[in-house]
C-alpha cells in the first residue's frame, strides 16, 4: 500500500503539534458558516461592531503615519490609560509600569505560560474551560490538569479541596478564569482568598483570566484577585480588549505584572511579535478613556438577553440550566441528548441556530451546549423559540 501524500512530512513534526486538537467550536462554525437565516451564537463575541470613537482614533493614527515599529511594552499613552482604567474600577492607584500590551488575550496567556512553566511541568485549571488555554500549554510540552467545577441546581461551584488535591510537585501554576467561559461561574472573594492561600502555601503562580469581570449582572464588576492580593504575590493578570469594547478582530490585549518583571516580558514580546501596531493601540486608548458607557450598555443588553433566553428554554421542560452570574454564555444541557457535537450539527442544520458543543470545553462539559447571549434581543428570542420548537418536535 502506498504511503499517503505528505505522511512523512506530518510524522516529522513535533508530537505535541500533531496532537493539537481541532477546535470543536470551529468545526460546527465551518459546517454552517454563511447560511441564509443563520443565527450564530457559537463563538465568544457579540454582534456589535467596534464603536466609532475607537475606530476614529485608530484611523487618525493611520493617517498620521503611525505605521512604524513602536514600544515593545506598549505606547506610554496606552499603559497610562490602563493604569487609570484599573484605578477607576478597583478604587486604588495603579502605575503604568505594571502593564504590557500584547497581541490579544491569547498572546497574553501564551507569554504568561512561557514565563512560569514549560515542558514536563503541570498547570492546574478549572473545567469546563475555554479550550485554548490547555491546548496551548500542551503544545508547549506541559501537562494541563483539569479540576472539575461541580454542577448543581444553582449553577457551578468550585470545591477548593479538589483544587488542592490536584497539586503535585510538578505543579507550577493555577489558571483561574472568573467569570468563566463557558459556565458563567463567578468566584466570590472567599473563594479567591482560598485559591490565593493555596498558591502561597505551595509557592505557585496564579494566571488570572478576569476578562469578563465587567460582565456580571448583580454588581458593577466581579470579585478579583486585585481585591485581596499583596503586591508581591505571584499573580499574572491576562486580559483583552475583545469582549468589553467589541474589538475581537483587533487582537489587542494586555498583561499586568509586578514592575520588577517588566524587562522579562518585554523580551518575550520582542521574540514573539515585536509589539502591537501603534495605530491599533491608539484605538485601545480611546476604548479605555471613552468606553465605560459602551461597556455598561453592552452588559445591560446581555443581562436582558440572558433572562429572555433562559425563560424561553426553561419553559420547554427539557432544558437543564441555571442563569449564569457572569460572562455572556448560557451553558445548558438537554434531556435525552448525550452526543452534543452531533446534536450541534443537527441543530444548525434543522433550526439555523449555531451553538458550540460542550465537548469542546473539556471534562465536565460534554453533555452541554454553549450559547452566546451578547446579541440583539430580537435575534436571541428568535433563536430560543427555534430551539424550543425543535425540542418539542424531538
């Protein structure tokens, strides 16, 4: 039997690269992208374009010729804007020297991983989880260790004892995403304090992904490690402009680290991307300085969308869900549906509603679907009614 074309080339790649999983989300998206009448609720973004005041700031910078190499750590104006933004929302001063601008939240995560762990090391994370983090760490040769969130009638919760039990001599860090994608789990201060105590006891880093901290529905923001940590705690904060300011396609994010670590992370940026385009950073400055009202409006709309979708689906009697406290996803299961990947393909074919299968989100998520409710209310209601009708026919 002849060898398949390219088989030798494929075999010559690193095993970790060959083992990188296909995105279960993208598989469904590619199956149905561009269909007429589609309501796409599968990916982690809203339907609002980037606000005009942000676009204008970037356009002015382009017209002014800001198209050259720029500061590896980020332009000073953006780092100052990040410090001011944090000061507003956390009620205490921050210095610009804490911030490094990155090519999106994903690059911030990759740099944090490179700085604290490598081949043969372990990082413990909470599952179900956004799949990009464990996949990225596995590609780097590390071992991501999942600790399952517990699902109950009131939603998802973390048992800190289970987190403690997962720590081994090879553990280098805890990756904590709160509010969580996909579950909406949102840690309170007591839970964060328990995690921080655990990290201190074992000398571990915390990679804190609080990208959805503004998307909570009973407070101005979610509880944060900023509320409880000391200045010398081993915490790396990763974040992005994507969600708050409708800038998913811009690929601009940031790292917040102790000022003593700035040179290390500047070096990592230099050897990865050599910095973020200056004109995009000007748009990010406008987002921070002028965008609080836009974020508040997005959160209010998402909260209304959450409530409408939950009410319609709960009325079917076939859906198990709890309205999430944070983020903008509904992570729900359907009675009698076990294979959510196959069901997601059927649902998009038969209803025109795009959902992400829970199989994409790792241990504990297999029986669920993820629905993004950061969209227009009329679209969400239409999608929920289509799903309800499909459930009634099933």
